[in-house]
């Protein structure tokens, strides 16, 4: 999974942001705590993922990604549907996410689940 994440800078919307270190990814997968990480695979190869972080009854979806060759096959829909179901089981009341306004496919997908436009934001990051 680490190699897959390193290969796809699109997961973080910036070539300057980096994927998790191997050590932090191992810790996270071993004990996700309040996070939900869903991986779609073909055999042992990851082809998609959806990640949400929860704080009490609130969730922030930080990533939905499908490999280019597998897009348009309903994989993202299945991941989002499963994510919503898992968050409901955790008694989460609201999920928020950011989507590039030019990414019509992603916007349509999320709107099909009932997501509505929220506050305008700009992404900021700080490497610590």
C-alpha cells in the first residue's frame, strides 16, 4: 500500500505533499482508532481507497481515489456507500469533504449521495 500511495501524488492534491511514511502507515493500519480506511483491490493490488477521520459525531473524508484504468466501473460509488454505512454505525451525524470544483465526476458522485455545496475554502498545508 505504501508504494501505491507514493506513486499517486493526486491523493494529496499537491506534488509537494507526501504520502504517509511506511512506519506511520503501519501504525495507522494496525490501530485506525476513529478513522475509517476502505481499500478496493483486484487480487492483492489496491485500485481505490476512501478515507474518513471522525471526531465524535463528525467525519471529514480526506480522500477518495480510484486508479485511472478502473474509473467508471462503480468502484467509487461502492466505496462511498460503504463509508456512509460504516459512519452511520459509528453514530456519525455529518460528513464533510472537499472536492475540486472542476472535477465534475466527483461532484456528481457526491451530489448523488445528497452532499450539498458548503463554504468556499482553499487548501493550505504545512510540512511539519
